[in-house]
């Protein structure tokens, strides 16, 4: 098997999973080709992590899975995302780790820790560029980040949020921050920025909940309407807080149109465990898997893979993680595949929608009276 | 008696301010028994109650005939009276236990101040409404004077005030809750019963399973389902570990027969939530990563997970499954597992094993734990004997008369 031979060569710069596909257009593979690629590439990654990460090996052994045994991508085991919060999972020597990313958990919550070696970190950047440019074009745009610069200045805050801002900054130039250090909207700064780039297309970027609270709501309160008809807004980070306020994608877009008239709003879905290979919302309003990632929907009753149209748990596949076993993870989100290779936007691959986080059931049983009520 | 502390307390039953008459009754007092029988009838006739199997099982337990049977079986040679005011701190997660706690103490002859769970369980409202309706009846005036149900957010000041005036305190809760509440003193002569966090397991004889015909097996599987899935294995008396007795080949065959039966019962009845499936799978992964004693996992869909143990760890009680996740172990002899039992162990459920053998296991091995030995299917059947206590006797005093 030539693919696995490639692992053995020392000093290899690119893991085999991505070999040969970094130059392939990101939404070009049809089902059959992609399935063949994924079977080979994910099997290789599984072998690599099995050999390099003792905890991953114990898990696969317990599940009775032999790496290399998979007959289809569906057979590759997945690990629950929560494990990245509980254990340090890495498949390379710690000396190879150049960056450790953490999820943006609120204080007191445990956070995911993701260990990146040079290759994985570099591939995240390359793949993010390929995927995103399919939606916003290759040309750099003047960029307004709807967040505070403090997020990337403060190392303590350097988490998925900081990494997201830095990652997306490469698509823009003359980058400005719309919020001050205390997360207050800086309307004069924004107006000056728009005046400077009058007539140009503007790229806006931010996190969904932050845009909602510190941009939409703040502009509404201020009674200001910004002239952003030339804007293109990309946002992600999850809908958990929005769902609590019963705000869906449509309501979010409408609120944005009301306060700034932004023409195109593009959501993305992704996890810190699979940074880079994100899923972007197309012109038809669908989230898309690129050739670097895929989704499977699992029936919670037996984890069988569900066909398009059925709701279930979202399993995320990515070809990027080579320094940690995050190539196949089970999310805590519910979703549904809408179709494959036939989205009106013309992109190949699966397109899907996300319903949001699985609900926490009420615990039954006689656990702690005190601890529960004290919280 | 407690004077109105403040508006942090909601009085669900009884006078605002929580005043009550603490004068005790004899155990199984006629009016108290009649009252519980009426409460049973009221709940069984209540449409809202029908939605809650736990309310129905409480109602069924306190039905007239059962209380009459308990009264007969009490057969107390001594003169007894209740203690006075008993302060109950109900568990926050088991909705119905406040009602059982109250009923046991009333049968012992006590006045009661019951703190119900803080969370809004519909069961609380249903039971309190039925009690209020009955207590409005002049006939039950004496019981009404002895009954207060309260609800408040955890507050040491309030708990301390009631504790300082009670003749007995009953605490249901985890170890941390109990040690925190114990810092709040009760009067010198007062008693305390703490229903702490416990661990339970099941012993099945492979031969017994192999002898069972289809109907018996399906009954057994249904009984096991009731002990475990009904409360997502969160009840203290739900087993987490199944110990198989018998020789290798027989055990192997019995396991298959038994677990397939359980899986069928589960797939037909259990509503597995996506979040539970993820939690369960996560636990399996954690176990796989952390535990050397596990020799293999068997999954029956996501309804039933089994972890086979090659040896029993010393802290077996730390291994707890949820939503249908069981540890199992093959033992040639029951005595060979005696070393794992400690004071945490509460209920041993059994199938195909003689009672005498189980009694000997506990007594001859001089075990510090195991307070209940009941057939598979009865794990959750709470009663006046619970957790090693005879609650009616523990909550009443003897008047020695010579």
C-alpha cells in the first residue's frame, strides 16, 4: 500500500491524507470519488493516530476496531468531542507541538485542548483559505472585525475566538475592529472606515452571539443605521446563545439587514477540534462540506448512518488533524443532510443544516441535594 | 415550634409560618392510617397523577389494604409513641421520595415538616394538592395540625432553624449534602437518619437463566428493566454491576439469553434521548481509556452497553453506569466477591440464587454493607424498612412499662 508507506518516510512534510488534494478545487469531488478518497485517507489517519496516541489505541482496541479494517468511511470510529476536554490527546511528541488551541469555554467550564504540530497548523491555514475563498472570492477586501482587538492582544483570551479572528484576517486588508476594549461599538470609527473604502466591497467578520449583542442590538439602541449594502458578513461560533433567545438564522439576517443593510450573510459551522476545514453557508443558504471535510448523521439509537432527510447526531470528518486524533468526531449537535452534489449553488459534496445542541435531559435519581441546589 | 422565619419559604401544606402541633401519636394510629388510605384513593382517582408512575406507585403503596398489612406485621410488644416534630430534607432529584418520607414518619406517630425538592417537579404539586384537599376535611384536623410542607432555595439559616427544633431529622442526599447539613446542630436528644448515596448490584445464577422458559425470561428481563432503566440507573438501589455465578460455558450462554431479553424490553419501552446516547458513549470511551480491568465491551445498539470486567477493582462502587450501562463479572463462588463490599453497598438483587445462600454471604463474611437482598424487579420498592433501618421504630420511642 503506497499510502501507508508514505508515513514511514522521515522528514515527510505533508501527511498523506492531504497529499495531492491541496490543489484540487475544494468543492469539485462527487460522491464516489470522495468516498474512495475518504476511505483511504481516513484509514491512514486512523492508523497514524493508533500508532501515535496510546489513549486512542486503547479506545479502538476496546471498540474492537482494527485500523485498516474499514470498508467505507462510515466504518471509521468516532470519538465524542468531550474527550478533548478530559484528556490530552495527541499523536506526536510534545516537542513537535507548535500551538495548543482551546475552545472558548465560559469561566469554570473545562475547555478542549487541541495540539497542533507544524504541518497541521499550516494545513489549517491553507485549507481555510481554499474553502472560504470559494465563497468570498480570492481578492482581499477591506475588513471590519466585529469584535474587540483585546481578544487577540490578551493571551488569556486567545482561544477559538482569537484564532478565528486571526485566521479570517488573512482574507482582508486594512483590518479594523468595530468594538472597543470594553466591547462597546465604535460608530465613529466604523463610519470613518466606510468613508475611506466608499464604493468597495467590505468584508465583515465576527462571532454570531457577539454580532447579535454588540452590533445588532447596540446599533438598534443607538438608532444608527450603517451603510453596509456593499458588505459581506461571515460569522460562526454556534447558535447556543441565540437559541436561548429563540433567534434563528432568518431572524439574524433580518436584524442585520435592518441595522446595516448588509447584502450577503454567510454563516459557518466548525469546531475547534477541526479548525480550518469549516462548513460554509452558500448562496442557497446551505452549509457545505468541502473535499477537506464531511458530515455523517448518526441515529442516536444505534449510531447507524442516516440517509439524507433524517435528523440525527452530527459526526464530523476532517482530513486535517494529523497531530491529534480529531479526524472523526461525534459532535453534540443535531443536524440533517439536505442533499449531496446537487445544491443549486453548484458546489459538489454534501450540504446540510444544523438544528443546534442536544438538550440536556433532567437527571433522574437520588444525587446530591446540596450540590445541585447550591449551584 | 418554628415561628414564621420569612418569605424565602413557600408553604405548600400547612399554616404559613410552619406552626404545628408536635404532640406525638402511637405508631400506626388509626386516623393516620385512614388518612394515608384516603390519600391513596385520591391520587389513584387523580387524572394528573396517572401521568407519573412514581406517584401511582406511592399511591399504590399507601392504599388501605397495604397499610393494614403493615400495621398487622408491625406486631410491637412495647408501648410506643412518635418523637415529635420530624424535619425531612427530601432529595432534589427523586421527585416522589418526600411523600414516602412523610408517610413513614406519620406512621411512626410524628408531626412533620417536609422540605420538598427545590426543583419544580409536577409530582410535588399533585401530591401536595391531594393532601391539602384531604386536610381541609374536619375529620383530619389532628393530622392537619401535625403537617407542614415547605419549599425553599438551599439556605443554611432556614435549615438550621428547623433542625434546631426537630425531634428527628431525615436527610436524603449525597455525601456532601449530608456532611454539610450535619454542621447544623439538632437538639441533644434528637435523632437523625441519613439516607446517603449508595451503590447496588445484582447476582444472577447462570443455571437459573438457562432453566427459564420464554415467559419466565421475558418476566426476568422486564423486572431488570424496571430496576434500572426506569430511573436511568440513578436510583441508589439500581444495580450497576451484574455478577454471574456458574461455569464459563453456562455463563456465556446465560448472558446471551438474558441480555438479549433485556435489550428487547428496552428497545420496546425505553425512550433513549440523544444526549443520553452521547453521555453513555462518552462513558464507554472514558472507561476504555482509563480502566485496565475491562476486558471488553458489548454494545446492543445504544440501548444497552456492557463492560466485561476481568477482575473487580477495590473501588468497584466508583464504577457507575447510566441509561443502561452495566459492568459484569463472572464469579465461580459468591464468596469470592465479598472483598468489594463496603458500607456504600445497599441493595443486592438476585435471580436463581437461594435466599439462604445470600444471607450466608452477608452474615458469614461479616460484611459491612448490603442492607437489602431482594429479587430482581424489586430494587426500587421502597418501604418502612429501608437502607438498613426500620423507619417506624427508629422514629418512635419505647415507653418501658413493667
